[in-house]
């Protein structure tokens, strides 16, 4: 059994000075636990989290231990540290902690569940919630005032701009990146689609936005790309759709109905870092071993054909695309000749309408066929290129014993941690790993693979 010493600090709390600092909270809680002989004190710290948000990692970890029956007491500096939502806090104190026999103490507010919770606790909860609501109103008022004055509320300027060192709310044109943005718009105006623009940028070895910002020492939220020159149609389309490139100031793209709304749709759950790192390392080791030993089976499992079949199919589609494009050019010439003959009186209007109608129908069918072929060809080429890139990364490593950031970023695109399932009486948690270039990989049983290849 442990004694949970819970600390929380939000940005709004920092404005009140050092009284609520994490250091100060820790000192008060440790001294209180020591003087009152609480067993096995352990800190749970959420630094930079609002009291209206209960998706805090340390809080969730602590509550998991409460549900597992491992917590004897929870101690906080003051009652507002636990949270600022009276409904959630009321349920926590009156139901959850009581059900698991967990003692709750708020040191400076003189609250101790062992002595009983009086009506003043509910009053404190109400005042704590009002504080959060009042703070939210003030922040929204500041944002509205800034927006009305034409100030940009976006923290990070889009690709092609940079912050003015002297005025953080003012954007300056980043000429090096702006050159690429202008090229993207020029190609679009010329009729080149996002897929083809992305291919051209990859061919020209242009750093994608994330890689460009990292190369210039800027901190970005996105993971480091495995291929710094990889552009896709979504990234190009996102640039073409942004109103900021027309010189507009765009604010308030999204709003929340209430300050109590938590962002995103993820449920409140967590997984320990050491457990997650162990799972990822083991899966990566098995993946690398499987791909190296059974490359052809892996390629087939990814829905890919052999390299020779792939080249043959791509070649046939290119040939079909070329023939269709030549026929469309030929139809354009026939249209022009037909029109000239009609104007010169060589063919009647009735004959012109009949012939041109047939040509138009054929050209429409060809346009649809060309669009489909281009999309399929681009998709196949990109898929083949991604698969080849992943195989090349795998072949760089013979053995992976640790998981440094370089290897993690080179292999893994994202990790999805699902909420735990306790329906069987045991805590089971699903973790999905999406690899760069190829996405999710389902590894077969090695014994089954050996029997198939024997």
C-alpha cells in the first residue's frame, strides 16, 4: 500500500506566484506525510495541466492504482489541486475513494475524509469551479480583443512564414520556403494536381515542412520523418487550401461549447513508459527478423506482387495511359478539322453534330479512363516505393538490442494505446504500432511460417 502525494500546476496557477509551484507542493506534502507517519509516500505530478481536464497522465496512473487496491491515502496541498469540476470531484470523493477505502487529505484546506466530509467541501468545489470558469472567460476575452485588432492567434506560422523576432504575433515571409509555396501554387494554376506536384517535389529533393523546420532549429510537434524529402498529396492540398497564403488572418477555426469540454475523443487511460518501450522493442525485433528471413512472404502479406510482376503491371498501365493520351490528342485534331470543314461548308450541320457527338462521347470516356489509370499508377508507384524504402531500412540492421530515438523514428510512425479491458477480471490493454511507409504489420506465428515453407 502506498500514500499518493498528488501535485498539479496549470499555467493559470503560475500567475499567482510560487505558492502553488510544484517544488512548494512537494515540500509541503513530504513534510506532512513524514510528520504523520504515512507509509510508502510516492509523488504523482501533473505539471502544466488544467484542473478542468482529468486526462492527466499522473492523475490517471494514480487512479489506476486506486482501482487495483494499492493506495491507502491521497494527499494534496489544497483541494483545488485535485480538480476544478464539482461533479467529477463529488463523485470521486463520495463514491470511488469511499468504495476503495482510500483516505483523502487536503492539507491547507483542513480536509480529511477520516474525520468526515462536511458541507463546506461541496462549497469549496463550487468556488474552485467558478475560478476555472472565470479564468476561461478572461482568456476568451483576450483572444477576442486580439482577433478584433487583426492579431494572429496561431502559435506556429504555416510553412513559408516565420515569426518576427521583435514581435512574436507578426509573421514575416520566409523566402526559402516561400519559393516552394509559390511553385506549388504556380503548378496548380497550370493544371498540375496535388499528386503530381508531390512527385515533382520528391524528385527535386525538396525538404518537406517538418524536415525543413527541424533543419532550421524549430521545435515541431510532428515526429521526425523517415524520409525528409517525402511529400504526399495531402500535404500539398493542405497548403493550397490555406487562406493565410492569400494574406488573410484566420482565427477561431474551432470553438468549444464549455470550458469543461476536454479536447479530443480519447478516453482517459495510460500505459507505463517502461512497459510500452518493452512492447515496441519486442515487436520491432520480431518484425525485423521476420522481414529479413521471409521477405517474399512479407511482400505478399502487404498485398504486393513480386518486383517483376509489379514492374510488368506498372509498365502495362503506363503503355495504356500513353495510348489513351495519344488518342485524346488525335481527337482534338479531328475536332478542329471537323469544325473547319463545317465552317467551310464541306459538311452539313447535321453531319457535324453527329460526328462531333461521337467524338465527344469517346473523349469523355478516355478522360475518365486516363484519370483512373493515373490514380492507380501513382498509387502503385508510391506503394512500391514505400515498400522498397521499408525493406531498405530493415536491411540496415542485423540486430536491434535497444530502442534509441534514431531507430524509433526511423521505423515507427505512430503508436496507438487503447483503453484497458477488464471484462475478464484481468487488465488487458491493446497497443497498435504503425510503421513508416507500410503501416500496421501483423506478424504470423513463426512455427506456422516454417511449416508452410518446409
